[in-house]
């Protein structure tokens, strides 16, 4: 491989569509980017500097790649399942790794371990049930694998009729075979973000996570993120100190921590905690509102550079992630309107999560794999945001093989 003399090199684990954004962020701070993925046509391989066909599970081969090419750092992206490989690779290669303890790994990749730590810090969480002690009064419930993410394997059970089927399905998606049965809550949702640098915990912000019920037996999927949340003051007064204490107790010294939660009857109820970047690409928004980009800072950390301090007040503007979902992206062969949308002064980034006409395996219904676009934009107020969302809905058109219009799901304020 040809190298740029004196340039620091980073290896990204995985090359899916979301990783294209991470390649861009690494290149923006002057890094030479390697991407490894066992899929030869992985999208991020088309934009990186060096593409490799090694599976992230083949740790020996990846260590050889790192040593042979004098790679300075390794970083994973947006998936919990990659975290154990990321940690092992960094440890063996002697490179910086923000996951430093077994407890961090357990809490951020297993929902049962998370629930225990939340309860120990008096952080509200969903009520859970034993499968052998369920009664009619407990329904509807949500059944989910304890160690998966992205909505995979999760199903809503309104009655006992499909309970066993949902239980078996969730176990298929769990490496440990364990499932979690929780109360189904119909409530507003929010996501909060913290960035930790050398032990200093920085609150980045909280956003409303607007969701939509698309399929009857699947969880609601996000169609819009709005920053800052309408409930920001309530969150800070109720939970901020407890979450800071929790992060400190887990010895999270560096990295991005985010939590997903319900806002129900004036109470925040946490149902997810992750120690990695999130596919909502909120770092694009915080870059504009805070002057801070967590993806770039994680890349800097990976190669041993000091991370930037957050020393600016947020500017008075709202950030949005308009999320577009589709039943089956394999049907799409042409997309119209993207150039017009991108030209709008409020739009800051468009992420495409599929390749028109690529075929392949259908996305599982009721999962984040159904996301086809994330359109990030800024607006001074709700009225301006509504105008941009209306413009997107009028402009974006998906076409099938015969020129037919393919419907999609998104927000309409």
C-alpha cells in the first residue's frame, strides 16, 4: 500500500453506510483511513484511503495489518456487537481504547446488566417480568434480546397468543440466549449525550426522539430528532447528577455516552445506555451548535492526540435529524430531489443508508435497518423547521424499476 509520509493512520472496523460518515470525519482531521470489512463491496471502502477485506473477527489478521502498515489507532463505529473485537484488537496492538473494564462492556452491551446498574443508582427504568410469572394484566409487553441493538429481535406482545413465538424469536437474536420482558410504555422519548475526556464529564445535550408506529407488532421507529429537547430543564434537574455519578462509577474515562429514555408522567425512564457513536449522527449537529464533534474527538483519541475541550456556550439555534424509512429499499432504483434538498441553506448533511438498485437482503421490518436517509438541518424555530420538513416531503421521490413511486415514512410537523 502507498502511504503518506508523516500522516497518522487509523483503522476503522466495519464498512457499512454509516461508516462513510466516520471516514469523512477522520479524513477531515488529516488521518489516513483504513477500513476493514469482510464484505468486498462495503460502502465505506469506496471513500477511505485503503480498503481491506479482513473480517473484524479475525483478530490475528487484523493485528498483522496494523503492524505491517504502522497503523496508529483503531476505532469502531455504531454497533454494540463490534465493541468486544475493538477492545481485544486495541489491547493486543497496544493502542488506545476507551473501553477499559469488563463492567463497561457488560453494561453497554447487555440490557440485564444495564438494568442492575440503573437501579443501583436510583435511575428509573422499565418494569421487567419473569416469563414464568406473567399474567393477563401485564400485557401488552415488549420482548427483546438482552444483547442486541438497532431494534433487532424486539417484538410487542399485546396478548398471550403470540408470546411464545416472540420469546423464541428474541432468543434467536441473542448470543447468550437471554431475553428481557418489559412493560410496554406509550410515551415521549428523548436521547441525552455526554462526552468524557480524561475523566471530565461534559453534557452535550438532550434531544426529543419522535417515533412512529409503522408495524403493529414492532417497536416504534424514530422519524425525527429535535435538539434541544422541550424537556431539557426537567432532565437536568431530575437525572443529570445521577447519570454523572453512574458514568464516574463505571470508570468511563474517555468517550461518548448516550442514553435513550421515555418521558412519562413527568419522569425520565431510561431503557438504553451506549458507549459509542450513534447512528443519529448527532455529532454533525453539535459541531454547529457547540463547536464540538465527538466523532472527530474519538478519532483523535484513537491515534493518541489530545482531545478538544468544550468551552463554548451553545448557539441559539435548533438542530434536527429528519429520518426517512422505507419498507424495502431493494425496490428503489432511482432517487429524485436530493440535490434540491441539499441546496437548502438549513440542510447541513444528508446521510444515505443504502445504494439504489443494490439488491441484497431485505431489511428486517421494525428495525433501524429500514432507515434510508438521515437529513440533518438547522432551524431558528419550529415554524422554520416545519417548512424544511414540508419541503423534503414534497421534493424527495423514490422510484422503482417501472418508474412507480415508492412510499416512505417520515415526520410531518
